[in-house]
C-alpha cells in the first residue's frame, strides 16, 4: 500500500468506473475511515447511506443528468479554464464529467454522506461531514478504488433526496460513486504553492515555499 503522502498526491477525481462489484469488506474499511474524522463538537450526527439498489441510483441519476444538461455542461463550454489548466485539458475534464453523468447509476456502490442537521442547516454544517468525506476518498484510493466527491444532485436537492428516501431533518452533502477505476491514479495537477499561500498579510508570499 502506498504511504500517506503518495496517496494524497495521487488521489485524482476518478469519474470513469468499472461496473464490477466491490467487496463489502472494502466498503466497510472506507466507512470506518469516514467515521474516524473530526466533527463539530464530536456530536457525530453524520449518517452514511450505502446505495447498491439500481432503481434508486437510476432515480437519482435523472436529476444528476438534468443538472448537467441545464447548468454544469453549459458552464464548462462557456467558461475559461482555471489558472494553470490548458483548454485541451479542461475539455478532457468536461468529457470525463459527461461520462460520469451518463454512467453515474452504473457505479457499483454509492456512499451518500448525510447529516442529521434539522430543517435549517447553517453554513458550518459541512465542517462536520466533509472531513469524513475526504477520509473516505483517501481510503478508497489506498484500497485501489476510484471515486470523486460530487454534490451536483443538490441543484435538485428536494427531488434527489426524495429519490434517496431521506427522512425530514436529514440532508445529503455529497455522493461518492465507488468502483474500480478505468484509468490510472495521479499525479494530481495543481498550481505552485507560492501562488496560493500567504504569510501574515494577504498577498504577502509565504517564504517557506
């Protein structure tokens, strides 16, 4: 198994996944990694919904694709690439996102990260779930499984959460589609640290990078 920093530096968003079954013991390891994460006040109000039922996945995929067709796809095609990313690479990413959209329901397992946060969750609610999500993403990579953090279903939150069967007061914050990847891991492409890290004052370069 690769060491921690190799895992971090090679954990790409894997949007092309094989439909092959994933053993339950590997999913359990991923879930345990999620439950080890820090969370606000140690309240542990997170809940993780494992979805294998094809009918549920297909019902959610309808809203996932609608969000792509109406919002995400047009945004890719009309936006400039982010800093440090070529137009060609940006369009390749768009192709991968489109592939995930069309095959979202075919990922063998979904983990839906949820919180019991009542009817009116506040902006800090994510601080109690996204560390768990990142732990699960890294655990999947360590086990040779691909995934990506996706929140697009939240563009149609009520409809997607109804399709997921979530009760009142429980909200989803991410879906992790999990499977064996078709492509290869890492390295991730990021800009240099000296462009994004400051010291003491905003805009003052951090001298250690």
